[in-house]
């Protein structure tokens, strides 16, 4: 497996073989066979997950795993192999000169896939595609009436090469392209049926020596096209007409073209004399398969397999998210589930023929190895890998880019916020000094056309608070329906939902909030956003019996006051409720409040203080106690203890800060002393005094312990946290 690809051994392992080797029948990077797990038609493998989880990296690794470089520097496949990015711009619109009636993203994708599958294979002959070639010509011929001879010849030659199984005879493609082009031009000038003329010339090319004799039968394959009446030429004419008709008629024609591709591949593996019987199954890799030609291609393959049309092609498709409708009934597994066997059995529906494997985040150990490898030789803090893993949640893209930034800016590696705002150079030939790391990550993790909206809405907790932000800070066309559309977009992009946050993914949310903080330079948008939410969670007193704010409203208001650096109300609330609230509810409130984002301190107008210092450590360690005057009637000792605890927990929980052992020790000390003040809640408070510092130092979130739980056994924070 590639040195930079961690945590994906279930797909690539050789001993015992991982999932893909068991489907292909070949060990990666080796010309050694391995038993097939599904000797019949294999499942269509779908790798699912959000942005940055390494789906593209997995497909690229598979591409390299089943080919090798020859001494002449050419790539030689171990088995027929194709890799296509369905989001590639070439699938967005027809190439210059080609009309939309005779073109579709799927038509283009089949041409690209087949071209790659014809590349040389080690110890085997090339694959030829006479059926697909005939179908593609029939479709494009509908666009040639007003085309010149040069264009027809150029397009024909590319398609006819799909049928050339012998590299030494490629000159025949050029010869027959010229011959067919001449016939089509003559037909157009004589007002003859030019589609029929092109099809007839193509069929002649199949019978006049362009292919081996044993392929002559393939020219008649379209006899079985519906309503063709056993006439291959009529079948191709009907195929062309259905394609040009668009809608469901085009989908029918496209499905037949996919079937032609699979039939040609099956024929290449058939017969005693086929050299390909000694190789693995053909492997087709589809990146971003939810875009462009991807859905149509997957649907055609799944439907034919469900109807009993078996094939031996291994499709591996990468999609964002896991709940796409075409995969509703797919068998679903995680990576560990498929390390040794899939336990896959298809049902009756087409989508049950798919096996969806969710790519899980990388482990803390994987993060440690990646950061260590990238930063080798650079002096970075030893706790950097733990902090990177906590921030990214194991997102491979985030881990790699943060590690690169730390290597380029080791002096900033003591703070992830500082690293994320540093400029990172991604390639050696990059023309400038790079862009801030957080912007590079957002380019890859968030749809660009919705970045500005999501930057503001990242501060929201639910639909209502998002609508309040949209009404106050976003353009007039961003109303409740647009907000719901953005919620659906996040789900489609594979970003997980989380109670209490409009943007559920903590890593993406942290990046968006960092961008919000720096837009503009005086942090005005940051202040406007949180002030808007403070008003949203503060009911107006109209004097007509307006109900008091709920506990949840109070918590949210204090959360956003903390985000603006105002800690007095949060300290007062925690102090006054310490002896009133159930200890568990009090700890939950503390957990929620200290999850508020913190950036370097500002004055009352939002301007930066000199030095951009994080003042939480000084407060947590008691260095600022002398300047504090507790309010009249408050217990001074309890007030100062709660104040120190709030700042210690706030810094310890901050994913943008490397854990500070001194602050963590103070966190332990303050919780331990508070546990003595609440005999009834002594167990929970004392357990938190042990768990929270350990979790912070290990790069784990702070969670409220369960009553009676052992060390390190905690719940996820409840409610809005």
C-alpha cells in the first residue's frame, strides 16, 4: 500500500487479501492470483463518505496497484483498468462542434472508459470494443449532416480505435475513418439518410478486415435491439433515434450502450484461447460518481445485473454521503466489516446489487504516523498529533495539510489556529507563497458557491437560529426555504449532522468560524453574527407577561457572549446554579459553554489587542485573581474558583489549542475542590476532575461522566452540546 495511505488496509491488504483483491482476483502490485470471494457477478463497490476522507486517494492507489511501469517508461496493466473522474469538465458539455442531441455525459464516459480499457495488459492481448464502437458511431452520426469531412474523420478515428485489438494495425483505423467519412459526406450531399449511411459504413468496417474473423459475429449484436426485427442496421438506427429523442428514450439507449461495453469485455474473457482468462477481472474506477455520467452508469449496471445479465467487471465508485436514492437498498458495511469477507447477498432490487462501504476517519495512531512522517526533521511540539487528531476528527485531508503547514512553519506549531492562518505551499512549482491553510481546506471541504452563506450560518445551532442570522446578515433571497436547502446540501455532501449545530461536522465548523472571524480584518462580521444570536436567545420584555427565557435560551446566550470574550455572565450563572442544579446538569452546562469558539482577545470595538494573546491560561492559573472584585453578596472564593474553572475548561476543550499541562492540572484541582462543596454530587465532580484533564491531554473531547462509571468512561455532552 502507498506509504501515505493509512487506515485503509481492509481494502488493500495482501495477506490475507483485502476486499478489492478478493473482488478482482489479483493481489495489488503483484501478478499473483487470489481466490474470488464472489465467483459470480461481483457487487458494485461504492466507497462513501464526506469530503477529505480519502476516496480519491483510494482510487488512485488502486490505479497504481494494478499496473507497473515498463523499462520504456510506459504503464502496463495487470488487468484491464480505467479511472474516470465523473466531475471532470469534459463531461459537463459537448466538445467543440458536437451537438447536444447526439451527446451526453454517459456517452462521453463510455468512450473514455473504453479507451483506457484498450491499453496494453501484461501477458495478455488488448480488449476490443466492436459492439460499443458501433453504438457510439450510430449516436454521433446524427450530428454529422452539417459537419465537414475533417471533423467526421477525426471523431470516427477516435471511436474506431476502440475496436483495434492489435496495436500494430492502428493505421487501419485511420484508413477506415477516411472511408466512412467519405460515405457520410456523400450521403449528406445527396440528401440520403446520413445516419443509415454512417451505420452501414461502420458495419462494413467490421466485415472487411478491420477486425479478426472471430469478431464478425459481434457486428450483428444489435439484431436483438427492441423492434430491430433481427436486423443489426435497423437496431443501430433505432438506438440513434432513441438517443436523440432525449428523456427516458435516451436513458434506454444509454443503458444499451453500457450493455455493449460489458458484452465486449465478457467476450474478451471468453473462449479457451483467450489470454485474458489468466488475469484478474477488469477494474473500472469512478471518482465523484454522484456527478455527471456517474448515476446513469451505475443505474444501468445495477439494473442489468438485477435482471440476470451477469458480468465480471469490478466497478469501484466513490460518492459523497451514504443516503443517495439510487443506493437506497444497498448492503452497507464499514471498513472493518469487509477486511476478511463482505457477507454480501443481493436482494431483488437493483440497488441491492451494490455494496456501500463507508470510509471511516483515521485513528489517533494513524494521525501520529502521518504527522511524524511529514514533519520528520522539523521541531514541532510532541502534542501536535493529538491536537491535530482532535481538531480534524481523523479527516485525512485535514491531517495531511496541517502536517505540511507545521513542517513549513514549525514556529507556529504551538497553536493550530496559528497554523490554519499560515500560508501553505502545496506544490514545489506553486508560483507564490501559498494561501492560508484554512482557506485551502475549505476549498476542498465546502461547496464554493455556498461558502459565504455557510460561513455565517456555521455559528447557528438549528434552523430557527440560522433563519435569524440569514434575515439579519445575508442577502434578502436567503430565506427559510434557502436555509433548509443548505441543510439538505450539507447532508448530500456527506457532512454529518449533530444536535445543537447547524454545521454538524466539528472540523468544518471550526474552519468556517475561523474564516468568519477574519472577514473583515476588524472582525466586524464576527461581532455582528454573535450579537444577532444573543438577541435571538434573549426574549424581549414587552410587559405583557412574556415568559422568561428557557434554560436552553440562557445557555445559548451565554455561549455567544463567551464567543465575544464576555465571561462575566457565564461565571455568574455557573456560580449561582452550582448549589441549585443537579451536578450532572451543571457539568453539562459547563461543557456546552466551554465549547464556544475562542479567538485572540479584542477590545470593546472588536479591534485586536497587541500580541493576540490567549488570556484564558492566565485567568485559569489564578494570575488575574487580584484584579477581580466579586459582586456584592456572592461568595468570593466560589466566584473565583468558578471563574478559574471556566477558563481552564474553555482552553482545555478548545480544538485549536494544544493542551497545556499546567492548565489541565488546574482543571483537575478546581473540579476536585468543587466536589468537596457538593457532597451529593461528589462522585460526578470528582470523576470529571480525573477524566477531563486526561481527555484534554490525549486530544479527546470533554464529556460529562456517568454516575458510577469507571475512569475514562463518559457520556457525550447532552442537550445542545
